[in-house]
C-alpha cells in the first residue's frame, strides 16, 4: 500500500520556466513533508520541508505548497535551471508517531532543457 | 558540516556471501536508517534504529539484518546475498523529527 505517491515518473521543462512536481499522500497522520533531490550515483540531498501547520514554505527558487484537505503537496521551481535536472523524491513523516522514519514516494525525474 | 559516510561506493559480491555495509555519522544523531533504491520503486526502508542496540524492521527487512553497537555506526548485513539484492543502498541519519541526511550510497552487485 503506497502511502506517498508521485504519479508522474518524469517531467521535462525548458530552462527559465516553472517546474511543478506533485505528490499525494493517503495517511492522514502525516504532518511533516520533505522534498529531496537526487543525482545519479549520489545520495539524496534535502531540499525543503513543510509542516502541516503551514500551507506554503519558500526558499529561494523553491516553494512547497501543502493542501491538507486534498492530501496533496507540490514543489515549484522558478526559474528552472539545467542543474536542477535530477530525481525528486517527496517524503512524509508522522511527528506524533513512535518512530522517526520517512516514507518516500517513487520519485519524479526532472529534465530541464537549455 | 554534516556527514554520513558509507564504507564503499561500489561492491561486487557472489551469491551466498555474507555482506556487510557500514555507515558512520558524525552528527550525534539518534536515528539511523537503511534504504534501498531501485528503478521505479523509489526509496524503500529496510531497517531503522532510534538508539544504540535498538532496531526496528522497515518495509522490506527480509534477507537483511542490522547492528548498532555504537551511536555513530549502523551496519547492514546481507546474511546470504542473492541476485535480487543487487541495488543502491542508502544510509541516513536524523535527529528527532527533522530532515534526514544521506550518505553517498553503495552500489551493490550480486553475481
């Protein structure tokens, strides 16, 4: 049972345009959400997070939006750059739980074309 | 600077071998994790540990075991390696409910 879903395996955008990556979750106990970026042959690196008490969090070119009623979050990258080309993973956590594990989606491969 | 170090970047092992993957973190984090990444399947949790000598099964623990004798070190053990355990293995650590930091990964091939 997949609790975190990234339904788009890949996304291609032009340099300078907006990239929007989507993520849905089914577990209503999740209250902390994170995005990670992964290049081939490297470990994932943390990008940005959002707590369920917020609906938006911004960090430079990256903004994450959370819609709790729809159990949906999205990552916006503006403007997109070729160096943003990577696999992006959405992850979720239940901060009221007894453990600290992150549940990940399957990832979306973003390609930014020059 | 935060650091999670995995002992090997690439490993090739034979079917039936016992394989040890080592992970060390220098951030004094309580929580440590082992994930594997496979194409189309994302990151799947194998085992995690929230304290020394404590361990809990993740989503796919079969064929694996772990050891955490010291806070900074978390080892993943493949008791008898099989070809379906060929994968990218990723170790991570975190403190309470914050972001997890990942190592560079170990690409394991079982032949």
